[in-house]
């Protein structure tokens, strides 16, 4: 009986403490539970009440900066029918939840955009992140409102710019990440301009409230690759194409990744044509010349590479590189442009990789002496020598 009374007393104290914490933070009880479920108030013990240091960390830094291991389950959301085994660079979403039960519908969202990796919030393993401290100092958090959203700009514990958060209501029919990025872009672009530092976003996530579920959106990456001695054989004619392809993979901005894939394709076409002409090679087809039949490719599925490139050139490529036709400019300033470009990355990546493989195959044949060659213009059938004039 005493055990039951003691347990009920503990629960009552915890409930009272949660109400006090919610009031202190200016939120309601359900929102606080969502913050606890997400881990924004650290790892909460059996009492269900977050500690004082975790509360202070969230209020001052907008997050928890700790390397403590999380024990929540990550679940890749099911792909729509026909989207299984999607190609590289296709975006997919992962939900991380502290509860195996179905989550309640979210009424609002918290978007986190990190300028340094936070290992407590599941960074992408292959994400590109700068080393060392952010060169931009921020003594304390800055909070303001923009068109119904609450924006927070936070330092880390070393007084360096580390995190931008956006809190906004659920908008029916609008992708939450799109809403958050539209609030973020003008602010981040302005900060980059006045500080003259690149300020790349190295990690982003969405947190649903009151569920506390975390949503991560990442591109599909290749699995582990094993190298052998033959993989270290380079080919000088491919140096431009391989450099541009690497630039595309290491670029944080989808618009310039798109442009780099495009330039990779142009480099392969130009350099392979020059190599063929210079060495009188008869090229050998190798690999695909059309996109696969997959829903990711949409209207570009099962289409010849040349037809795709001809139809894509005007608006997207020129809009990024030159300002486009009729003054159309495509940049990261408008998230819808980013979404459209991001959807095309799997297509251009597939074309660029296929063309590189074809060029490499022909170079390897040429180096091994197995490539067929055209006769030069001065070559032809051997003519018999003219007969000597009769002697007088």
C-alpha cells in the first residue's frame, strides 16, 4: 500500500514539474511533451522530467550539444509504389520516433539548420562539414518573427554561430521543409553577405509537435566500395570530366551540383570527340544510352540521353549559369527552384556517370592496344612502284 502511495506521489510531482517547466518556457503541456520526445531536452530519466542543465541548454542554444548516444528507432518511411530501388541522389525521408506507437498529428513544426554538426541529432554520415569553429561569433541568441514564424539564431557553447531554427504552424498542402527553407534562405543569404563567410548548412531536420518525431531528408548514396590496384589507373583525357563530377558530388547546393553534372557531360562529349579524332579511334558503345524505366525519372524515363539534354538546356541550365532565357534566374533563393532542380539530379547524375564509364572503357581499350582505328587520310592501298623507263 505504501508503495502505491509513494508511486502516485512521484507521478504527481512529475506532473506538477512538467506544468511548471511548460509555463516557464511559455508553451503548453503538449508542446513540452513533444520537445521531450524529440530529445530537444536531452535524455530524460525514469521521472519523465528534464534536468535543469538541459532546459537551460535548450533556452540558450536552441538544442543539446552532447555526444551522448541516442536509443530511438529510425524508420525509413515507405516508398510509394514504383519508387523502390531508386537511383542515386533521389531524396528519401527517415522518421525517428521515441515511441513504437502511432504518432498524433502535428500542429506545428520546428526546423533545425545546423552550421556545425550535432551528433546528438543524427548527422548524415557522408555529409560535408567544415572543420573547426565557425568564424562568425554570436554572443547570445537572437529571436524574431517573420510572417507568422518564429526564427531563432543561436550560438554554441563557445559563442560561435551554430544553429538557426524556424518554428511555424502546420500549413495544409505545403511541405514543411519547403516552408522552413523559404523562411531561412533570406536570413542565411544576408548573413553570408555581411560576414563574407560561406556559412554552409551541414545538417537539417524537422521536428513535429506534439509528436516529437524527427524527420530527416537525405539523398540516396552508394554503399561501401572496395578498391583494387587497377582502380588507380588514371587517364589524362578524362581529368576535366572527373574533376567536374567530383565537384558535383561534393557541392552542398543542388543548383550548382546540377550545373556541375551538366558540365561533366559536356566535358566528356568534347574531350572524347577530340581524343577519338586525334587517335583515329573507332569508338565502342559501352553501358546505357537511355534512362531506365523508373518513376523517379518521370517524363524523362526511357529517353535517349541526347533528347533529354536538348530539352533540358534552355531553362534550367541557362537559368543557373547565365540568367536564362527572358531573364529567368534560378538560384537557391527560392526553394521551389531548388526542389525542381533536386528532382533532376538523379537524371543528370545517371547520364554523367554513364558517359564517364563509356569514355573510360574506350580509353582502356586504346591503352591496351585493342581499339580499332580508322586509316589516316594519307593511308590507302599500297600502289606498285612505276616501271623503270626502257633503256636506250
